[in-house]
C-alpha cells in the first residue's frame, strides 16, 4: 500500500512475475480496513516520517504490526529524533508561504530547493511501546542513514510470535 499511485504502478511493474504480491493505493483508512494478522511481510521505509505527528506515526506502527501474520516480519524505518534545525522545518514553511503567493512549484523545487515535505520523528521507546501494544516484538534495531546525515534514523525488524 502506498499513498502514491505512481509508486504503486512502479511496484506492480517490478513484481509483474510475482503473482502473490498485491499493491494498492491507500492511506490510514485503507490500512485499517486490511485484515489483521494477514501479511507475511510488510515494508515501510521513508514513509512514516511524513505523517503529521508522532501520535500518527505511533498509530501506524501499531496498525502495521496488527496486520502482520504470526511468524511474519515488518521492517520499518523512522527518524529517531529531529535536530533543532530540522524541527523548525524552514524549507517546508518557506515553500508553503511562497505557494500561497502563487510562486510556481517548479521554481521552488528545482531552483530554490524548497519542498513541502514534513518530517516527523519517533523515539525508539515510543516505537517499541507501539509495537508491543499491538502484540509485536522488536527482534532487531539498528541505526539507519535513509534520511540523510543530519537526521538520525532507526530501522526496526518487528515480528509476531
């Protein structure tokens, strides 16, 4: 499941010869509609950090964990903290202000290197609590540089017994 139709289309092309994989467009409501304890493997990289709040990230971590079949694996990544410079999110705020003034998005993205993307972090303690509350166990955790050198991130392997 991905919120982006373009990403779902790419995944479908890549996995065309894998008949037991299904890719759908969706978000929180659609995630909750999926059956519990159903999926053998769930992957969420560079996704959860774009949710609006830490509470939203916690809810999604719990929902993903609940959807995991017994013996299945969930691999997820989320920034563990945002340095002050990243918490201010000045590039996102400048982008929003300039778009309200009708500055073209192409100029903001390509020339000024501004973007509308929000970044949300969640501590390992909160990730662990969300996983355990949903019946999962963190089997492994490691530092991850997916979000770049300035935003500490962790990658988790979650299982259900």
